C-alpha cells in the first residue's frame, strides 16, 4: 500500500472509533487509573488491550522489542505508573514466535543492546521466550529502587506471562 492509502485507512478507522467510543472518552479527561502495567513486545500482533479485552484507561501498556526493561525510558515509565498511578501489578508478557528472541538466537556476535539482553536470559529456561520474560521479572527490582521497595512492601507484584499468537491464550507463569 502507498503511504497516502494507509493514512486514509487510518483516518477512516479513527472516524469509526470516535463514532463508537467518543461519548465515553470524556471520563478519562481528568486522569487515568489503570489496573496494571503490561510490559510487552512491540510486535504488531501483540496488543494487550485486545488480548485482555480491556477498554481505554484500563491498562498502562509499555511496548518495546523483546519486552525488555533495557533502558531508562522503559524503567521511568514503569516507575511513573507505580509511583503516580499507584498500579499494583506489572505483567511482563512475552509471546510465541517473537522476532526479537529469534534475532537474539541468530546473532551471537552482537554484544550490546536489546539482543544481548535477551540472549543473556537463555540459560534460565529451554524456551527462550519464557527465559526472557523470567529474566525481566527478576531485573525490574534490581534496576529500579522504587520498584524494589514497592515489591518488598507488598504494594506491587511482578508477574511473567506468555501470549500464544496462534491460540490467543495467555499463560501466567
């Protein structure tokens, strides 16, 4: 598709969205009160709002290739949700057929960045998607003092999960 056609398709979709949801959007103008943070992959097949059948404002979604807490923008987004939105649950959700995990498996020479972060998890579990999610659950409190304190004070739970893109099911590990 040409970019002009894609923009038209997106604009048409937005008009349908506003027509269907517009009246309900006003309740979110003054703020948000999400139930959970979901740290998941940027993969276009993994859309937590749809996967969990949630509405606007229900979840605070952070998407990054390989669902890693690798950089400050991800950590600071999580800290914002915990400290200011008082979210008590973080779900770290990997998914089957993850391109970032596959790239990490195939690029043994890459010694920096997201692929190294993912590859470093492989010894945790024979299924590398699961290994990566488990590692991120462990790393979050190590990388953020705020997250660590919230977990220790039992104000926050961090839960690994895997989404199966073929069946649509989420398994909480």
